[in-house]
C-alpha cells in the first residue's frame, strides 16, 4: 500500500484520481476550492482546500499532512501550472520523483531549448530578456516578426507576435522583462505530438497538425487540429519527438510537444509540456483510442504500470477537435449560438456556452466559445469537417460590464 500527495486544480473527471490508483493506495489532496468536487474525499487520507496553488501556500499544508500521516511515496501534479510547485515540494520533503532541475527542462523555455539544442536539434533562435533589454536590441538580433513570451507560460497566455519594433517595445513595457524571452518567428505548419513514455519508449503516441495556432486563438480566431494518418510524415514527427524527449531525459511521463515544419520542410522544436495536452486533446484520445492520457500521466508519476488501452469508443483512423474563441468584444455575455451537431458529418460531440454566460478574455481553452470533436475515415475528411465548423459556427456576445 502506497501513500500519495496530490496537488489538484481539475474540476472535472480528470480530478477523479481514485480511478487511476492501485487498490489499497491512500491519497491525500491539496486542492483549489473548485477542484474539490470530483475528489473522492470519503476515501481520502485528507483533503486540504487552499486559496491558491502557490508554493508558499501548499508547502505548509504538505508539511502538516506529512507530519500527520508520515512520508509520502510520491507527489502527483498533472496541471502545467503545478509542476514546479510539486518538484519543489519533493525537494523540500525528500520525496522521490521529478526534482526541480528536471522539471525546469519542461517549464523554463530557455532551459528547455538549451537542452534540446545541445542534442543537435534545431530550435528557434532566442534571447533571454532582462531589465536592460531593449526592443531595438532584440530586433537587431532576431529580426521581425518576433515572438515575445513568458519563460514559464502555457496556452499562449501573455504571448505576443510583434511585427514592428514599437509593438515589441510596448509589450515589453507592460511586464517585468526578466520573466520573458523572445524567439524568432518560424514560418510553417505547427504540429503537436501527444502521448506517454514508459521505460524510455513510447507507450502511446499520436501526431496532429494544427489548423490555425494557439496564438491565433488567443487573438480571437478558432483553433483546432487533426490527427495525421499513418505514413512518412507521422513517422518523421514521431521520430523527431523521441529525439527531443531523449534530450530532456524523459523516460516515464506524459508529454505534449509542439514543433514546426518550416517552408523548406525542416523540423524545428517549439516547446514541450510534461503533461497531457490541453483543449479537447485528452477527450478526443479517450474517445478515439480508448487511452486516458491523464490516467496514464498519474501512473507514470507514481511509478505504477500503465493502465493500458481499451477498444476505441468511436473507431476511426482519424479524429480532430476545434475550439471557438470567446465572443468579442470583451467582456461579453452570450446572446446567441448555433449548434453544429447533425449538420457536419463526423462531428460527434460539442459543448456550447449557455445563453447568458459571461466571458472576460481569461478563459483560455477551458472556457471557450464552443468545443467540438470529430472522427472520420482519414485525415482529409476530418480536416474538411473541422474547417466547415470553423467557417459556419459562430457565437454572438453583447458587451458586458467589466
């Protein structure tokens, strides 16, 4: 019987960690208030609700739980935003598992690119910023357009594609530049590769190409992706991803890696998360492949054997997903949307915001203007279906008080 401490902020089925645990394992939770709902609190060692998941908040709670229940066999954090806190807790409490230096290779983008580049893999040229950095210096070294992004961000939050020096200077002036970097803009298609690694090999892997980008979504456009068919392109990006994961020493864990294929056909590393992909990716993989990426992430973190894969619920060689952006102008209140179910072949699931729902521009992938999932016989068929929903679906909002 093992004891695990879990940092949780999921407020849906992905917070049902008891589904992934071995019989007899005991789980203790440190959770946000919203994340408490899906937890199996009746069988828990303890549940501590905290106002934030900052290290300064969770460390005292973790120490108290350790004093009360003894040392934990592992600390689980699956959300991107909790990986660093969990690593620091392991170091502070002497708990086995991913330590801060390892996690920095997945959370700090300059460290990440340095380690991948050291393995001979192409990464975007980049500059780490400080208080003395100027937009003119950045543009002189990287050119325009240039990507300005947080060093440890996710979901394109805070990312700016600057097309002029002035635009970059304005973005740098709004924040403390020491928490940011700039990198060259790569023209080309963006792919995401998702899966789990066990014992240094793929346990499961899929490859998809984005339709629009995550940055486009942050700016108000829809975003989606389509699974690649088996073939040379999929083999190419999967092999490239394995090289990147080797460079970062990931032997056991879930990953979501993004890469570019530029206009010359060269592969360029973008970034990688030490967790399942966001948006509709976990749901689509469960539906199409019967694999629970969140459950497999839990099993890898705790050092337990994979859950395995069950028969697909929607057998299809391909699949895809799409998100509609929050309705503009922001803030807004939803006054109209149109269901797409039954109008586009291959669209099998959608989730639309209720009329009266309010949006403030901070929803990211979780609180979007519409969520859609697709299956189909091949990449081309699914791609057309996703593009059709992108073109036809709209959600209308009216201005709301901020």
